[in-house]
C-alpha cells in the first residue's frame, strides 16, 4: 500500500478502545456471574480471537457496533471446547487464557498463526507447571500449539525473570483456581490492567511494589466497562502531530495509566508539546491529549520505563530518526519476541529510508537528522511496524510503500481512514 504525504493535521479524533483492556473485559466477563456490558470495545482481530475462544467454551457473547454483551457463567462455568482454540496472532489471548484453562476440569488445545507459533511460552509453562498444571508444548519447542489438561492447582509465589503483564496475568488467573494465595514478583512493574479489573469484578488482588497477589475462588460479578482509547494506538497520531509542520490535534479519551504512559514521558523529554486535558483519575485514568508540532531532540530510553512503552518503541524509533541528535534505546530485548523481531525489523526498514541507525543486543542507537525518504517497507505482518512506517510516509518525501499493510487489522482496523482524516 502506498502512503500519501500530508501537509498539516488539524482537528479532533478518538482512537479505538484499549487492546489489553478489551481482552480482559471479555475474559473476566466470561468468568463472572451475569451479563457484562462493554462499550468502546476494540473490534480488532486480536480481541475477536479472545471472543471466539470463549464462545467455543460455551459463553454467549453478543457483539454489535455499540456494545459487547458477555453472558458470563461464573468461575466454573466454561465447557470443554469441541475443537482447537484459535488464538490467531494474539499473545495476550494465548498467555492469559492458558492460566484460566489450567484450572478447568477439561482438556483443551490452543493454536494460532505462524507468528504465535514462534513466540516463547516457557515463561508461562514454567510457573503453571510449578502450580501443578498439566500443560505442554505439543511440538516440544516451548511454543504453541499448547495442550492443557485442567485440574485444581497449588498456590505458589512466582518470581518472573521478565517484566511481562501477560506472564503476571496468566499466573494470577491460574491463582483463582489454586488452594491458597498466589503471587507474582516481576523485575519492573508491568501494565496493571488485570489487577485493576479483577478487583473491579470483585476479586481480591493486592499489589505491593512489583508483587501482585490473588486470593483463590473469587466470586466475580458482571460489570459495566467503558474501555478507554488505546494509548498504543494514540501513539501513531501523537507522532504524526508532533512531526508534521503546522499540526495541532486533540486526541480524546486516551488511557493514561502510569504503567502505560512512558511514551508521553519520553516525548516530553525530547521536547514534545503535549498537554493533558480533562484528566479523569477514576479506575483506569484517561485524558484528552492536545498535540502540537514540535522540534524534537534525541534522548536515552532504558531501565524501568521500558515496560511502560514497550509497544510504542517502533513508533519512537521512527520519531528518533526524524529528531535532531542521538537516541539510545536500552533494556528492550523483549522487542525480539513480539509479533516480529522489532529490533531487526525496525532497524532494517529505517535503513531503507536513509536513517543512520544500528541494532544493539537490547535495543538500538539512532542518529537522528539524516535526510529520510520513502522506501519499500516490509511490515513482516506486524501491525505496529506497519503503522509506524505509515506515519513516516505521511511526513517524508518519496514513495512509501508498505508490504502487508493490512495487518493493522490486528489492533486498529480503521487506521488508514483515521490517518488521512485530519489532513488539510
Ligand atoms: C500485553 C502485555 C505486553 C504487551 C502486549 C499486551 C497485555 O506484553 O507488549 O502488547 O495485554 O498484557 P508482555 O506481557 O509480553 O510484555
């Protein structure tokens, strides 16, 4: 797909619902008693995979344009699926559902696309085995497909070597089916949507520093959930507004949970003019973001902030290439095991645009300011790569052509429509 250059962006917009929160709303709604109503749900392919898995386990889920209604059947209400649960491209579906399936009284199999079959599952298999779960990688390579024979579990304290909300959530969800308090400690706090939402549904989850604990056997009650706009999707428009001369855009109702707002902190540090308006701090905090064209400079990104911006690093790498001076990204080796190897894929594609960039073991070094031009970009079917280069294509000269551009469907089906909607 060829991307068109834009002169300036002006006006207001809203981005689709948060992907992490949409997944969790369907999962926890399925395990609650009663009907959970979800508005501003993300109807992207990943969240639809979650819906399809729970439908296969006997949960009635109505999905209209306005709302999703999940007719939950309680903690023990799932039925054995008749065929393989298809998780598509979704790591969140795979890892969170594995925790739930480990505590059921039936056998299930999970599988997904080529990318999901290469993503590391040992990080959940190890803690689940320690809880007494019967889970195995069918091909013996610690990846999907997975086979899980559910049964009651033992409570454990798991120390995770990676800061991963998917691992933390998997263990906490399995902990609902355990015989005591289950806890997880991670090296750095990762996104805490599971802890917030499980408590909202009536579970007893406590958080102390980087440790989260859950009491077993909660009675979850159906709730109303309005999903905030996804800051990871807003990131593309924040970038477009900052980098396109003459722009001023207002992105309304964006989730700004402090475990997710690293992009805002880093961009401000790079000189970005971003103002938070209408901040609402109830539950999952939200705000409207006013973004104005800014002159940006390089920065250092590493350490504790990484989990709070891990999904925004592809976009940040592009921004850094347009900024003046050097940006160094460290401690981000997790990028290698996302939907694609995002260090390699971003560096190779940015080089094609003329950027001065090199990959490192745990990140990249970008010497900004080199003249950038359109190029043939291979998205490797990674939605965040495709969207990052689409934004780059609206700013630079020359033809920007993205292979596999349709993969934005995973998290933002109307991305290209929205990308051109604010142009003058
Ligand atoms: C997610 C957690 C993160 C993130 C992913 C969504 C979640 O992954 O990259 O896009 O919803 O819990 P990790 O837990 O693997 O870091």
